C-alpha cells in the first residue's frame, strides 16, 4: 500500500483546498504518477480545451515508489494539456520535491481554475493553504525558493516554482524544483503561470504517510536492485563519472549528433562541450567546469552535474550571482545549446543553462529554436535589424543574448518564447522547425538512428527521447544490439520500450535505472510495495493501457496519423558525413507495422478490440 491514498484538490479561483480519497480502482489500473494523473486529467477536462483556459487542469503527482527505499525513488510528474503541442503533457522531475510531497501524505495535487492574483500553495503535512505571492511575481526561481524558505524560517521546505518564463507564458516554460531539477518539457510551467500559481512549497514529516505491503521483502528487493545498478558499466561507472554527457563524443562519432538545425549529423566542436571537457582544467583559471556529481533523492547513480563557471568569462564577468556552483549542462542541454546552433564554448553553454534553470525554461526547445533562428538569419529571412544583433551559426555572443532576452521576455526573446514551430511558421518556413507535434527533437538524429526516428514520430507528447529510448539497442546494445540503419524488429522493440517506460514513469523511479534493470528487477519492488498482484504481464498491460489512453486524448484533441511524421529534412535530405552518410528516415516502412502491433487501424486509431482489451 505504497500509495498515501490522499488527493489534494486546489480550486484556485475559489481559494479552497479540499481532501478526497484516491480512486484506488484507477490506481490498480494505472499504478501511479504518469498513468494515474493522465487518467484523472482525461476524465476531468475537454481534450479540446485551450491549455491556458482556467478549465485546463494542472496535476502534480507521485508514484507508489516515490519516497521509498527504491533506488531513484524521488520522481514526480506534472500532467496537463501542453501549450507547446496542444497534446497531452507529462513532464517528469527528480530532486527532492517528489519525496517531500509523499512524506506530507499526498499522492496527487490537482489544481483547477485560475487565481485572480498571484499565489503559492503551502503544504505542511496534512495542512494546505494558498498564500499571497504578489511579492514573488517577477522573481526568478532561485529568488523565489530563497524567499519562501526565509519567510517560513524553514530551510527544509522543498519548493517547485516558475520563473519569469512561466509568468510570461513562454510556450516551453518549465517548473523547477530544488534550484536545478525540472519538469522541463511541453510548457507545463506556462500553464502554471496562466493560473497565477507561482510555487508549490512542501514540508513533509509524516512517518505514517504510506505503508508498504511487505516491508521485509521490499527491502530485500530494493537492495538487490541497487547491487545490479552498482555492477553495471553505465549506471555504476559512466553516468556517475560523466553524467549523460558520456554520450556526446559517442553519438558524434556515430554520425548521429544533429548539428546546425539538423543540417549536419556531426559537430566539429563536440569534444569541447563533452563530459570529458567538463573534467578538463581551463587554461584561464586552472579549474574544471565540473565541481562534482549530484544525486536526487534515494539515487545511487548520481548522474547530476554541478558546475562552476570561469568568473572571467564575458557572460558572467560582472555578474557575481553566477560565480557559484549550480546545475551544469547535461547531454541534452549541451547538445541543444551547443551543437544544435554550432557553439562550442562550454562556459557559454553553462551560463545559458544557468539561465534556463534560474527563470525556468526548457533548454532543449530553447536551443533548438536558436538553431532554427540562426538558419533563418543565414538565409536572409531574419535580419539583424529585426533581431537586434547578428545571428550566424556558431555565435557565442548571440546564444548568450538570446538566452537573456528569453529569460526576461524582452525584445526578440518574446518571439523565441514561441518555440521553433511558431517562429519558423511566422517567417514563412515551417519546414525548418525540427519538431514533431510542435515539440523539438532531442539530441539524436532520426536519420542516423532509425528507431529513434520512429520513436519521435509516434510519441504522445511530441518529439521526445524518454518515452522509447531506442538509443539503448541502436547504440549501447541494451538489451540487444540493433544496427542503426536496420528497420526489422524496430517497431516491436519500440512498442516494448514505450510500454515499459510508461510503467517506470508511473512507479516513481528514474528511467536511467533501465540501463541496468529489466522488468524482472522492477517487478519485485512494485509487488512488495503495493497491494495486489503485480506480475510482469500485468505491468506491461498497465503500460500499454497508459500509452493508449494518452493516444485517445490526443485523437480527441484533434491529432491524426498525419501528425506521426518527421520534418522533410529527415525524410528527404541525406546525412552528409560519418558512418550513417546517405541515410534518410525510413519511417514509411516502420510506421504501418508499428500501428499493427499497437492494435490500431491504418489511420492510427485504436480498434474497438484494443480498447476493450485494455479497458480504455
């Protein structure tokens, strides 16, 4: 019984906080976190609702393993209808906030309506109240967290908040907790801003918040899982040492690193912004960018990067507030802020990443939007007069200025806040937006890695690497090696990955465990924590049910099979260099088989038989 069985419903318009029991039948069907919150959202809103309408809802949710002894059991998610995509949005974050919410006795907090004035939610165990946040509006995430902790004289409070990007409704605004962990994608922070909700502050001290079904067996299962993580080369060595940045040089050498808005698949400056480079001492001050690694609640992997910038770098020379150690670049951010726009200045990337954390906006979408803007500039479509400065590929100065303007919501930063799809459409070239369902690609080229291309096209929340990480078999050989350009077996492998990932996201643990864990390692932890029968077969059925429920929401919102597509560049322009030279996406070969394996019609709609089997 690892659920607290409590839901907090907050009506922002009325200013009320009420408690209700968790729907335990839904918990049995959808497990928790991503799956359970999606069920609540789908049941309570119109899929066609404007994401910024008070009728849209915003759900903070934990999983049954959140706050337990399970390795990486510190995750929480934010679920809503996303403004960047218009699709279902579920953004996952680590840090310590999720566990604190669980310790306070809550599985889920549902925000509905919109407050007439800025407020924040204060939770202290079973007590919850809305507090005036007028003095916090206009503050950054970093300032907000410090003020709330000082105001309540409690440094142990955990805070998840929005910065100015969320207030300004930047379409890819994030919700940031613990200063540099984020529910980062799809614009969940913009929805929070539209509701005049500045922050959620939680203090949880309950020792009886939840009860494990079989504590002794659970401890044994989690201990066994931790041993597997420690013995694995990725989770026990690579990620602790280099973080996700361990991939930069690997992906570049494979010819799968999208560069200069996907014009190229290899970046000549990849080493300069890699995990290895973060360890190297700078010639300017003799110190390395990386200070140490960091871990989220209950994590034995510790992949997080804590960095300190060169205080003499032009971006921070007269800004002492950025001279301290804070969240450094991870692989996706380093790619988006660097290779995607041709910048190889690690210090500049770190500064831009600090700004993304400080004011709460997604570095993947921001960096990819910079790349699109730079291509438009080089084509002569965007001018120096319109932007306010020169914007060529490789310009470190332009990257820094755009990050500052976007954070503040000033000048051309307002246009940047639209994301690349709307920016490119505004200037007459929507084909230059490297997106699916209006969400930007992460750091893997869909021509070079055929399975990742299929994963991008079919993802329910738009282009995303975390819902079917085909890099594992195509690059790392986990669980089996699949050649990057092969198509055979990829639809089936992707479906399995997508369903398993839905289970992991709904349990409250980190996806990175699956570099080492299979379902056989996860199932005993869920089985001994939760009441009921949680066989491997049932868990995969839960994952499949979640995937199809998300699909149904998107279909009802107006999406069709035409949205399961990739930009023309990936379909028609061959990769120029490297081992994958000449490759284009073979999506047209894989997609029909994927639909068939999913039990969907050729139009991508779940059949009546599939709906009945899954109970969707």
